[in-house]
C-alpha cells in the first residue's frame, strides 16, 4: 500500500534522525516507547503491549481508548551510550566482548534492550502510519495527530490527577527534559473490549428457548414454523432452558470480518486478531448495546509480494477450495484465503513471528515465514470459538503457553460446546483450516455470515409468528371453555332469572 509505505518510511527517518527514508528502512528502527496514559490517575500503555509468540496469552484486556495515544521519540542520549560501548575499556577490549572474544553478559543485556527498543519503535511507527491512512466504521478512528508534544501531569482540586499536552519548546531540547511524543486523538470506545464482555459473561446473552410444537396445535398454526426452524437458532437447549443469542454473535463476527475485508483490500495484515483488540463503542440502537471497533495495529505489515494465479493453482493442487461445502461462496481461485482471487494473491515474508500464540496460524509461528491475509482469518475463527464457547477462558486453557504452538501444528483446535449451531461451527472450522488456501477470504466470510444471519433472522420471525399463533389458539380455547356447562342443560336457563 503506497501511502502506508511512505508514512512508515517517513516515521522511521524522523525517529532515527535521518533524512533518508531508505536508510531508515534498511537500518531498522531506533528506540521508541509508549507513554503513560491517563486513566483515572493510573498509568498504562495505550492499547496494551504486544506479547511475543511464546509469552503468556492469558492477559487482561486493556481499557478502551478514552485518551490520546502517545508515542515517545528517542532520547538524544541513546546514540552516546551506544558509541561509548564501542570505545572499549582502557585495556584495549571493546565493550561487547571479554578477553576470550565472547560477549559479556552486560553487553548481551544491552544488545537485547536495544533490539527491544528498535522493535517497539517500529511497532509504534507502523501503528501511526496505518492509523493515519485508514478509515472504516468497524475500525477505531483517529481524529487528530499531534507531533512533538509534551505530556504533563496536572493536579486537580480534591487530589485528582489529569494529563495535558503542550507543544515542545526550547526548554525541552536539553538532556534530562521530559520526553517528546506523537499523540493520537482517537474515538472513545466506552464499552470496554470484547474480551472484557466475555470474561464477565455479559455476552453472548442466553435467550428463552422457543416452546416445542404441541400435538394439539392445528396445521394452520404449524405453517408459521417447521422442524427446521431451529437449524441456526442453536443446538440442544441448555439445562437452564435457554439458547445462545446467535443474532448478536453473528453481528459481532460480521463487524470484525468487514474490518478485515477493508484491511485486506488495502494489502494490510493485522497479525494480532483477538478479543482483547476488539474494542466496543456504545450504540443504543444496536441490540447488543455496542458495536465493534478493531484496534491495535502495531503488529500490522504490508503484503508487498505477489503470487500469480498459475502458481496458486500449482500450490492448491487438486484439493481446490473448500468454499461451497459449508456455505462459503466461491471455488478454486475465488479468493483462496490470501486476499487473492482469479488475479493472484498478495503475501509478505515476516522477519519475526508476532501475535498471540493462542490465535496464531501454523505458518505464522516461524521467523522468515510467508504469511498472507488467511492468517487473520485463522485468528478470527479462534475468536468465533471465544464468543460462542469460550466463556471468558483462553483457548487451550488445559495447555501451557509453550505447548500451544506444537499442538496447533499437530492439528489441535478448540472444541465447541453442544449448544452451538452446526452452521456456525462449520464456518469457524473453515477459518482455522491448516492449509491457508482452504480458508475463506474476508470477502467470502462476510458473504457467508450475512447469509447465515439472514436465515437466522427469518427463522426468528417464524418463531415469533408461531408463538403468536399458539397464544391466539390458547385464548380461543379459554374463551370457549365456559360455554360448555350452559349448553349441556346442567345450569339454569336464561329465563329462570326473570321474575
């Protein structure tokens, strides 16, 4: 995506102190960190920090974006420290090795910190570049960007704390002064994250199960519903006599899929789709009370390499695409799963694997591996399980984090509970297929979810008509019941009450 590439290179050049974007891109990234965020007096990184592939995925959901997002520019002291480490000591040894030519522990730690700082800077620069170049109703919106600002803490009356931004001045150019940031003013997602709703089990809702058809219901009533009316509504009724609110579940999956369709059309791969990165904005008109906003683009990469269609056919072989079998429109080459189609597929070679291990596809777990849009689709399939069957727990909760990667490569996937409809299960299972070309594309996934949602809404209307017809029949039966004894002559005749 040219505009993202230009913004990213410009950000790298600015943070590295270089005027040459090619030099900034080739030389990596300088140190950059996120600033403390104002959140009721506490401090936390905006949008949460990203765990490496082997880290603990059971992390707490981050608060919604209710404040400007800051990105700290590198301090001028960092190059001096690096230069000093290269000068060595008075004995002629350099700062990175001992007399035996081996790297000292202190130097190794310094190198590790430097690499982490470079990765953080690159993440922040990528997120800044992406957020400034995209706009979608299901993606967190950036309203304004403020360069070269200082974050100050202010004391309020009563002991409260507030934060304010001001422009960088001459007094801030000295060493030891407050750090300089790039601040993003984003829309307020005031309903938390999808992960928080799942953990508190306020979503999805459990609805009363529709009453089973009675043998006494007339055929005219049964025309409003049938034996297949619960095909998408839910699986077996739970012990509490309730079923999942599948309309709310499908709406949530549809919004995230629409966001991915937008990103993949612009050759952007998110690489960290999970419930904690799906923020929620209040919406009184929505049956759930909120809408989804995809956030946290620090792991995003540009799909900058192209695979022609003839190579795709050789790779996919005779197996083709698994679309029509489970309700995903398409066939071989009709989208594949890599954001491609009849014209080919865009992909990228990632130098370092990144994401949350519970949601990563098998091919995305390796460094220097090829990834495409199907990696995001795999992660969305795991999110579909989180919503319907996770009950607030992380996927593979019976495994330690370091065991998950090998298990997923071996074919392990989360197991749905029995109350989840088969159509929904099949769609999620297509998304987390082991072979990337067998996963639906975002375009196909949006079409499939819309089709299932439409059928579900039609069945819901049938259920409503059925319940209304049953109530009317019961009311007619209750109205006719008192007339029975009078007609049989067991009581007084109407004339008996007259004088």
